[in-house]
C-alpha cells in the first residue's frame, strides 16, 4: 500500500486527467444530465448553507469499491428530515479532479460538506420538490475518463442546490480495486454485546424471550459477530440472567446462550451491566464495583433437572452458586473498556486496582501522534490499546447507517482510509464499534464482512493488538460531566445507606445484592446517550432506596400515664419489608422522673407491627416527661425518625393507694372483730339469762289442778325411754 505519492503515479494521473478532460469536453449526458463543468464552474460559486435535517449520501451503486479508469455507477440519496419542504433544484455530482493519493488529499477532499472547489463536476440533474420526511434516490454513471486507474482512491461529491444556495451536500472516498499492496496493516476490531440501558440489574424472562427470538436484538447481535474477525465484549448480566432462571428460562434464551458458548471469537467481559468504569473512578471508588450475589433471584425448584452445556454447572436439585452463574470461558478478563472520551487522570490506576490492567481507549482520549501506529500503547505506566482516529469515524458511521446508500458511503470511506493510510504489515490497528451498535446489528455484520474481505488490511486478533510493540502515548484527561458525577455520588450514597440499614436482616444480601445490581444497571454506558431519561431513572431509584431505609419505623402513639414505680412503656414498631427485621428499641426520658435501665431487642415479622414493652422505673417526683423513642439496627445504624411520646408520671399514687387500702383493710378487719366480740357477748348474756330462768323454774312448786277436768288435761311428765325398746 503506498505511503505517499510517487512521481510516476503523479505522471500517470496527469495523463489520465488530460485524457479525461479531452474526452469530457464534448461529453453530453443524456436526458437531464448537463455537461461537465470545471472546478471554477457554477458549483464552485454557490455558498454552502446547509439546511438542518436534510441529508445527502453519495456512494457506489454496487459495492464499496470501484475499478477506476472505467465507467461506474453511483447513487445519491436525499432525505428531507427538516422542518420544511425543499423546492425543486439541481443535484450536481463531482469527482476529485486529480484523484486521492494520500490522507492529506483525503482530508482536503472531505473538509467541505458540499461540492469541493477542487471537484470536477461530471453530471447535473434537476430534482423535484421534496416534502418533509420524503426520501429520493438518483443514480448516475461516472465516465471512465473522469478517474485514473492509478489513483489509490477516488473522491466523490454530491451537492443539492435550490433557490440559488446549497441545501445539503456530501463527500466520500472510494478505494480503487486496481491499486493494492501486500504490505497491508493488521486490523483488530472490538464490538460490544449488550442490551439497551434499563433500570433492572437482572433481565426478566419476558425480555430475554423477546431479545433471543428469531429476530430479537440479541439474536441479531450474535449472528452479526459470530465467526467474524472481531473480539466481543460481553455484558455478564446476559448469561447470568439466563442461568439464574434455570428450567424457567425461555427456550430461545437457552439456545442463544449455547450458541454464544460455541462462538469462536475472542470474548472478554464488560463490567456487569456495562457499568461506566470512568464515572465510578471519578466518583472516588478505588476499584470498579462488582455484583454482591444472586441468591435472592435463584429458586432451587428451577434446578431439579440437569442444565444444558451452557447452564450453571450445578448438581440437580441444587441452586447454583454465584461463581457458577458467572463462570464463562472468556479469552481474557483483564480488559477495561470505558465509554468513549471519559477517562481522566488516575482512572487507569483505579481500573488496574480492580484487575483491569489494559484499557481500550477512544482516540479522543489520547494525544494524537500523527500517522498510523500500533494500537498498543503505554500511558502513565499502564497498558492500553488505542482505537485508530482515522478509522473510527467511518467505522462508526457504517455501523449506524440507516439506509443502504449511507452504509455504502461510510464503508467506502473506511476502505479508502485503509488504502491511503501509511500503515504497513508491521502495524496493528484497532477499531471499536459504539455501545449502541447492537441496535443496528445488521449493519455491523455487513461492515465486518466488507473488512474481512478487504484488499487493504488483514484481520488481526485483539491479543495481537495488545501484544504488539507499544507506543508511548499521552492521556487527554476528559473527566465526565460534573452534574453526572454528582448524580453518581448520590447513587453511591443511597447504596451505602441501604448497606448500613441491611444490618436489620439476618441475611443482609437480601437487600444489598439487588441494590448493587440495580445501581450497576443505572451506571450503564448506554445511559450516556439519553441523559434526560437517565436523570429521571436516577430520581426514581433514589426514592425507592429511601423507601427501603424508611421501611422500619416507630409508630407514633398518644401520651401515657405512669402510676407505678416500675412499669413498661409500649412501643409499636412497624416493618414494611417482606423479611423479618431485628431492631433495638431505645427510650430516652427528658428528665429524671423516669429512669430507663436498658434497651430492648426485638424481632418484627415481615409486613407487620409489633408492640414492644420497654421497662422504666419512677424516679423522684411526679410530673410530665417526654420520652424520645428511637430504633437502631443491631449494628447501631439509626432506623427511621425519633418519635416523642409525652408521659404523665404519678408514681406516688402507688404509695397513697397502698396506704388507703391498708387503712381500709384495718377498718374492715377491726369492724369484723368488734362485731364478733359483741355477738359473743350477746350470746353469753342470753345464755346466762336462760340459765337463771331455768333455775328459778326448778325451785318453784307445781300448782294443784283445781278440777278433775284440768287434771286430765294437764300433760304427763316426760318419762325416760326404756332402753330395751327400740
């Protein structure tokens, strides 16, 4: 591959141009195609005033390279994505008058958005009015005389004019298949395998079923990269989420996971949920965060049958461990792939502290060195691979192209960069796809196919790029937005609060594990493209975490009356969590009228209330006391808010009451004794009276009956019974 223009090539190009000029001087294009203008023709005089939303793409009509010196077709696509209709106008097509021989020529050609001043107009065509949202495509034939067979690349340009001003334009470069070189650089490519940014730390079964279906997002991504010359960074959340479901996992997800395991590509793990590594470092973390565990989402009942070859390696009937869920045959695990242009000073050291000793960096994060060099680099003593600044733009545009014309234009530019670049067989370059490339996986696959068959580069592994002789590079410190880092600080603070609160559980990971996973999902690199939606998601999550830490609280109660020297203060504790919690109840009186000897530990069942009696003792005097009731975890973390309960203390009522009861008892008991004495006295007096009367009756003689009748009527004296009768 030529590194620079040579005199023979310049001479051949000059002869070709002279020939083309002679031929095209009389060339007429049929129909509405106008004659060729020179570089000083009408197109050079128009002002470049592009209209927002109007997009023009120019590319070969068939393929992504051409054979110069012969006629070839080009297609121009016009998309009106603006706010108003485009009036009828003229579309002009031009080529680089002297071809493109090196990257300096390429930069000069593509620096203008429309038809460059150096362009030779080879065709013009009238265009109809284009309403909002409309798309039109026009095809042209570039005459063979307009290009030189010796030119490494051909410059193409298109410009749409309406109302005397340029509406939109585009330039591109196309590699010439007639100019190749065996001394071509190695090209290593890196692509992510991720899902759209979301708020869940575990992917639900219904989403997995959709994404791994025949036309699902993950299916298309896997088909695009499998077997191609590209290293794949895998979000571990995807295989973990499938494995954690066991037999409940969708069949399509299980099949997809097995296909992933059989993929021959180099694979390495991204951060869990593709969390933003640079943001974590700049928020003050010493090393990147990792998941805590998955026991809370694994149901042992889903593992009664043996798992497939890509499933978690557990015995039937046993739930997989965290290590088994994570186990994957990665090619290497020491790579950090932060988001583009987010790495700041000190970040590489923090990545390395987490075992990520080699970083894949965007070209904007490193000082340019001019020309192409090995991607392998050393930056501040740390290893890195740096994506090539010239290749990155067209590679990303090709992967994100929405139409065929856009894609062919970008892919053509990519091949032209390789054809014109100064790299040689000893150079290993790196290109990386955007994190959002998964949404356009078909374009990624097409781009990989073009590069795999390229005549201007050869495929290389990521290991080759990392292992190539490194170049000393200088980091361009690009810390993330201050507002974003402020939100990251709030996220980390909320997680810390949940971690401290989780001491109320016998198993704190029931709270800390899902909190960490969801936090990592909120730190996903994909959120960088939608900052407004991310801010809203952060707000919702912070509210949810505050609800967790407020889920255990004291229920306010009315005032209490204390009339005993020792009693219990009732405190009602509410638990809104679905798990039992252990709490320590503390009552602090505002003065010495009440004394609290100790705290009380209690367990409150999930989603319930419990009344706890806190023992108190009366102090000195009576009066009002304010009791401050607080809760804490067994480890001392405060729970909820302090509740103040007014208490009215009359502990001396207990002594008064006892005295009154004693007096009453004495009175009642004394009255009873007195009544008994008086009754006995009355009984003895009655007995004495009866005895005196009896004695007097015995001494008085019985009177004689006066008549016989009275004598007969008088009763006979009682006689003792004869004991012999019975």
